[in-house]
């Protein structure tokens, strides 16, 4: 099996089957860039040096002002090269867009500011686990605004849109980890929305999938796992752990059992049921004085994770 | 040359003819920008119609094509009269036909008022019936949810929970006479009743579920057009004032001509949008 | 062959008539002026100010990116700062830029006219621009907009920042742009001096004409796009809202239908200035006049057909992508023609390295880099990897700043003696040009590499282990070199205004009509409208016996 290559000057490692194809076109265009840049720069510098005005009344020594041959060459040669690049780029694009038959499908949801990945067995995780050497097709949608799924090492990217599905496919070459970036500006934590593609060997992948990719790690307490989830699910962006510190949402310090008032004037006590509802259906009760900005995590947080989050919150006092 | 213009001209022009032809070219360019402004809306219309064909068919039937046709005739007539006004100015010896020019311009402006009046009638009807955009559309799921919320809050049960909610509301409201809760209940019941009336009045629309995208486009296009009608009227009014002072004659009728051009555009845009909205 | 027809008594006046600056006094005489030259000067000063504001935003952005994590501001502030940088630079600096500040001043002079076709409309353009600017700055008082200058929905239709005021300001500014374009088209059609046929027009005029056509045709579409966004926010119409059955990607189509032609509004005037600078400072006729003129029109036309190349990964169909990619390559060809024609013009010329030329020559090289890197983005297969990364940021800064801004500064230096009748310090001007060139490349070259290595754009932060930090640091240092170059420019230009040497009528020995006027010109530009009998750029050849400079009558 081909190993991923080392990164080159311009490009990150080639970690997918299509990366080399992309880099080949990139390199060709880069060569064209170098050639034409050198031609123009050398021409300009040479002419400036050779025909530099040495005295105030020095005039031009030629009135050469048109040449069908020269102009024609500069139309046809660039045109030809552009057409070559166009066709090459288009065919590559079709390869990038059309997933092979029998690709393993994983569904992806983007929201401000987290990714979640759902497998055919229903489990939902926050990093993308894939087997090496098998084509994987991602079926993606957004819950709120535009996002974009980008893995530089794989050379794949597609915008993720609300109310519509878009797709991306890749085949990873070898086990390893690769960055996922969001590349469509989506607000405060746009740059914090990165996750990892974890490419596993075929056997590892099957084994871990059976166990649950992101179940509570062995030996870790629910509260400690809850603390990890607090970061992973991006709660940290809007909810501080410091007493009284307000970000976009209320602080989690002392939240369990806290009393308060909703914007409709209803009184509430933040018990387990309230917290669970706030995570699954945040619009149901908005705390007075806070904006209606929290996205829902329904379908992203399973029961184990919910218990862990509650356990963690209970430690915050 | 029989058309040497001897009218006074601005200092940066060689002569009045250059000034007049520059003004005309300028106005044509401006009309191009107006066409492109509306073209965005026509593109939006096309795209959204393609994505929602049933909504389009059903919703557009709610527009009153008779009133629309009358408006079309009104505008075409007004275009004709403004063209006559330009002609009158063009052939006017200084001071001669002013009354004619004034009269034709007045008639044009009156037609414009007529157009706006009919549009007012159409608009108020639609607004009253909740045939609007976005979630304010009378049968939009979120609008219905809002009504349900209000009813639930006031009566303790939602419109989908009780088989005969109307009767239940009547009983509850009668019982609540004189209490604090009465006002909220009354308002909620009004909303619900009005909604039911509309559902009965527009069964096909209720069946299709929503018409909000159509009516959004309808109000946007006719609204923007209406604003341009008002702009056109203002321009013609200004020209009218000049005509009343006897300013326009065969060597200087540029404002009449340009005002007329603008008015023709306003008419032309309506001629495109009328069939697209009313006759589709 | 190179003589203007002499009317008996026609002469370039030696009598020092009061110039346009001193023709009337008082603030009101400037604010209510209908003199195109005064309007141009007012635009010039305002545009310098908006450039400084946009530049300050850029410096802040680069400062934040010096280190991972928070350096000087939090993410929400950062998002507002980069948005303001884009909005100010695009709508308040570069789109009005050359047409308003230089075109207004130079165009009527170059045509042998006394003013533009509609002087009052010209004044209205200026005041509308000021109103739009104030509205845009108002949003900063209100917390600032955080959508990016592209306002993509649904983010822009739902975010809690003053989007409506900002889009209204852009809407207002659009009118200024449209009226200027309209004015220029009519002026060029109707107000040319006798004998100044289309094939004798300086290429700056052709460039302004093509720009004006785009301004008139594209800007209204931006207008309706912004109106629709406002309606979306205010009325919840729903055409961009997926929850209401609308399509957020439709916004992108509308937006880029204007904004792609808009980038040609930005570059074409710069290309026009280039033609003037290259010819004057090589004392040579332009190579391929007709090709350059026609290519300007070709660019204007094709520019309307390529907007989808901003949307290759937006979810639009591969078929649409194919069409847009193909057309994008077509639009590259006319620009390539210009570059080669300018370079070829230098052949056997007499090349001066006076400061305006030190802006023109870098343009040649930097715009080449910008244009060539566009090929990566026009090709579908590579654009997937590079879209929305710093590679794109570097590409457009090379064409817009390495291109247009360089040409803008070159044009300012070139026409400065004509505008103000004063010279500036040539030594410091050269220092500034070199510093800006160096600073620019240090800032933006690393961004190509960062981008192809995957660094996304509009990112507040990056992790220490991502390997991008060194590129960010080099880039930030480059921005300081740029700042230094600009500050030096500000100082010597201000000093020139205050106490610069008096400039002659035609210090550069150029041959277009504006150099026949006094420096600065009288209020009505020409004592007598000249009649033109030769093409533009008819510089004498070595060995020919006319030693005249400019379009003088020999023996005058």
C-alpha cells in the first residue's frame, strides 16, 4: 500500500488517493507560473537596464508598435495552455466529486461551532473515524449557517449547507491523523471548529466501531469525560466555568440546582431535567437577559454522554 | 441645418444640441441601470418559481387579474399621454401650446394616482387576509404554531388537542367574563377564528400549505415598482411645474423628453411583471 | 506629423491666469463646486483617509495573527475588524479609487473638454459617497458588522450586528459609483475635442470607458441584492432562508454577479494608468494600441460571465462549474495581452526611473504574479483545495494591491504636478516606492505557501502545531514595512503641498492633452479647445528632427 508522502514545499502530505492527482495539476500550473513569471520579469528588467535613460533628451530608438505574430503568439499560446489546464482541472474535479460505487457512507452535521459524524449503526461521534484503503463518502448538512468541510491532507472540500445535502469522498492511504477545518466563515468560533480525521487500519476500525468510537475511555470517570465533552462539543465557546462570568450564555458554575427566571417570566430550577431540555431543545426556555442563540444538540449527545455532562456539571461548585 | 438649436446652454457644452444629446444618452444609461435593478427580482422570481411550481400556480390565482388588467391599461394610457406631451413640446413655438402640454402631463399624473389607488385596494385586501410573506402567511406552519401557542396559553389546550376547539373556547371565554384572563382569551380566539375564515376562503392555498414565497416576491416586485411609480410621478410633477411656466418649446424640451422616457420605463416594467404575476 | 493644427493665435498661454485652486475661496466654494478638478481633489483626500482606515484594520488583523491564541483581541472583535477591512477597502477605497480621484480630474482634460457632461451629477456623486461613508463608519459605533464583506446568508441574515445599516451604506455608495460611470460614458461619447476620434484616445480613456460600462451595468444588481438581504432581515421574506423554503446559495449567485465584474472595476482603471505611465516614461508609443483598447472592452464583457468561479465548492453543479471555469480562462487572455504589450513597449524606449515609473514597473511584475496564481483558482481540480484558504487572499491582494493600488499611487505621483502645481521630493518618493514593493511581497508571498498548505482564511486563530506561525510572523513584519513606506509617502506629499517646488506645465514630457494646460489648470481647463491631429503617444524617435515635447505647436 502506498504510504502518505512527506509534505512538499507547497503542499501538505498526500494522504489520500486523489491527493497526488491534485498535486500533479498544481505542480504543472506552478511550472507555468514560474516560466511566465521569469519571462516577464527578465524581459522587463532587461529592457529597463538596456534602455535606461542616460541623458535628459534621450529618445526612443524604435517605434515598433504592432506585430501580428507577437500578439498572436501571446494570444494562442496562453489560450492553448489555459485550455489544457481547464480540461485537466475539470476531469480532476469530476474525480473529486463522484464517489466510487460501494463507498462507505458516513453522515456529517455541521453547526456553530462543532462537527458531528454519524455512522450506519447510529453512533454519533465528534471526530471522524475511517478505515484506511476504503473509499468513504460523507453526506453532509448544516443545522444553521454555511460551513465547509476541508481536509488539506486529502485535498477535499465542500460547503455544508442548511436544508440540503452535499457530499465529499476520499480514500485514505494509511493510518494516521489529519486535520479537518471549517472553511466557510461562520462566526465567533469559525477557527476553533477543527477536528481530526482518525484513519485506522481495517481491523482497528472494525473493532473500535463495535465498541463505540467515543464511548467513555476505559478508566475515566463520567465527570472527567463530561469535562472533555464540554470542550469537544464547544460548550466552552459560550459557557464559562468561572463563577458569574457571562459569555454568550450563562456560566456553568453552580448551575445544578440554580434558580432563575426565563424570559417569559417563568421561574425555573436547573435540575437534571431542565439541563437535559436545555441541551436538546434550548429554545424551550430562554434565561431572562440572554439571547436566543443556542443550537440544539439533539441527535448529537447520546444518553451516556448526557450522564457524563451532568456528572461534570455537578462538580462545578 | 434646420435643427440648429439656439437655446441657451451650460458653459461646458459647445452648443445646446450637444447638451440635449448628452442628456438623452445619460438618461438612457440610467434606464439601463433601472432595468438591471429589476432584473435581479425577475431572476429571483424565476428561480423560486422553478423550485416551487405548485405554490406558484395556486398562489397566483389569488391575484385579481381584472384589477391588474385595469392597471395595465391605465399605465399604457399614461404612457401614451406623456408621449403626446413630449410631441406637443417638440412642436411648440415658444409660448404657444403650453396648455396642451400641461393638460397632458396632468392627465398622466392622474393616471399614476389611479394606478396607485388600485394597488392600494389590492394591497389592503391581501394584508387583511394575511396573504403576506414569510411566517406571517396565514397558513405558514410557524404562523399556525404561533396561533396554537397563544390559544394554548390562554385556554390551557391547543387547537390540535381538542376536537371542537371553537366550542371549547366559546365556553371558556363565557366563563372567564370579567376576569384578568378574558382579554388574552378574546385575542387568541379572534386570531383563531380569523385563521379559520381564511382557511375556508382559500382552501387550495391551505391545501398547498404555504404561499409565502410567492407573496414575498409579489410584494417585493410590485413594491419596488410602486416606489418607482412615485418617483416617476415626482419627476413629472417637476416637469409640469416647468410646463406651467411655459419653459418648453421646440428648442428646449429635454426635461419633458427625459421625464417621458423614465415614465415609459416604469410602464414597461409593469408590462413585464403583470403577466408573470397575474397571468401565470 | 507630430504637430497640432495651429489656429491663428492659438497658443499655450503663458499668462498666469488664476488656477482652479485659487479661483474662488472658502469652504462652501469647494463643497458646492461643480468643477471636476475640485471634486477630484476632494475625492483624493477622502480616499487617502479611507485607505488609511482600511490599512489600520489590516495592521490590526496581522498583529492578532502574530501569535496563536489571543494576541490583542478576542474572536468577536477580530471578526468585525477583518470585515471592516474588507468593506472599507472594497467600497470606500478601491472601487471609487482611481475613477473618482484621478479620473474625475484627468478625464475631461485628456479629452480637451471643459468639464464632464454632468457637473452637478458629479458633485452629487461625491456627496453621496460621503453620506455612504458616514453610514458605514456609523456601524462601527454600533459594534461593527461581523459577516465578512461578502455578507453570505444565512449568517448575514441572522447575526446580531448592524448588517442593515452597513448594507444600506453600500447601497448608497452604489449610486455614487453608478452616477460616476454614467457621467464618464456620456463625457467620453459627447465631449471629445475636435479631431479626437476613438482611435486617438489615450488608453486611460478606453480603460475608464470600460470601467464605466461595468459600473453602470453591474452595480444595480448589487443594489437589488442588498435590498433583498435587508428585506430578509427586516421582513423575513425568506428567499434566502432554508427554513422558509428559500436558498442561501442563491444569495451567492446574486452577490457575485456584481462582485466579480466589480473586481474589474477595480483593475481596469489601474491598467489605464499603466498605459500612460509606461508610454510617458519610455518616451515611446504603446505597443499594440488596438489590442489594449479592445482587451479592455473584452474584459468588461466577459467579466459578467464568470461569477460562478467563486462558487465551485458551494454545492453548485459540476456542469455549472465547468462552464464558469472555461469562461474564467477566457477572461485571463485579454489581461495577458496587456502585460506583454506593456513589457514590449519598453523595447528600445528611453526608460526613466522617475518615481511614477517605480510604481508602474512593480505593477507589471506583481500583477503578473496575481494573474498567474488565478489560474490555480480557475482550474476546478486545484480550486477545491485552495478555495477559502490564504492562497486566495494572497492572489487577490497581488492583483488588487500589487496591481490597482500600485497604479493608483503611480497615477497620483504622475499627475501630482498637474493637480497641485507642485513637485514632491523625488528621493523620498523612490524610497517609499521601494519600501512598499518590499513590504508588499514580504507580507503576501508567505500567504501563498500558507494557503496551499491548508491555512483557511478569515481565521482568528491557528494552533501552534499547525506549522503556520512562521508564515504569519513574516507576513506581519511585512505589514510594518508597508506601513513605513506609506507613512513616508504621506509626509513628503503633505510637505509638497505646503512648500513644494513649483512644477512646470509638462514635467514628464508627456503627450496627452492634459499636459497642455497650466499646472494647476485654470478653472475652465483650456484657454482655447485644441484640435487634435495625431494619435496618442506620438513621441518623437531619436534622429527625427522635431525635438518638441508634448503636443506643442512647434515654434510657439
